[in-house]
């Protein structure tokens, strides 16, 4: 097990050391049975986090707890652009008291280490990022609009087209997955688990800047 980094500088050095290396070789070094990463969604991210020393076991906290830094592995297509939206965290279906300033989305995105994964399954050049005031304003507006639908039980109005940077999509093992939530009348009900994701257009701008 890799010990957590003691500083942001140490984490950055570790991330830079991974750049250019094939995922298959990194997996072999850890004794992981790795095949085609496109068939093992999420495993690339878990592998990189292990190698960097991520220590957060709680979905609501950044991956490197002491540093307050989240790690996001971003698969790239043949053009070098993000190939899919980026998972952020689960949607709090029953928390109508949460505010943007204290939300888990804001905690997760306050400081992010982006690790691109090239189309040939090599680790790309990392990037450390914090939202600019303009970027945070967009994220905050999206979060507020989406959470208003969640806390008022209007889940049937939520679709992937809502939000400029942040979107909500189903996050369950299957369409039959259920979690405690609210119906339109404010009563508790079993609803589809949901998650916050960053749009590919937003992550593309982040990586390009």
C-alpha cells in the first residue's frame, strides 16, 4: 500500500512520475489483473489513486483527505478530448438543508488533480486545478437549479440536458436500483439513485486551460 502524500508538491511529483506509462504495466506492478480499460470502467481511476496514495474511503470527502485534493482520471478519445462525463459524487436525495458553500460537490471540486488517460491507455500529463470565480459561479448555479428539483421531489423533471457544467444522471447498478428519496408531495419514497457529473465540455475547457 502506498502511503498518502505529505504535501501537494509530493502528490504532484508522484503524478508526474506516472505520466507516459501504460496502464497495463502499472497494473502489473500492483499485481492487478488488467485487461482492456474500456471494459473495466472506473478501474483505471482506482488504480491511479492507489499508486498516488489516495486515502479517502468516504464518498463525501476528497481522495487525499489531509490535502483536500480530489483525483479525477479522465479517459481521452483519439483527438485528445474527454471521452465521457466525469463522476463527482452522489446526489443527497434527502438533504434539503445542504447549501452550495458546504456541499460535497464543492468540497470535491475545490482542488482537483486531473489525470488524463490517453486513447492508447497511457497515463497523460497531470493538471492541478481549482475553479476560477467564473467557473465556480457556473457550478454553483447548476447545483442550485438541480438541487431545487431534488429537494422538491421533482425527479421526473431531471434529465442529462440540464446544467451548463454540472449534470445529474442515474447512478445505480441497474434501472431497478432504489434509494430513499422524496416524492413531489414531500413524502419519503424509494427512488432511483442519482449522481452529479461534470460535462465533457467543461472538463475539456479545464484541461485545455
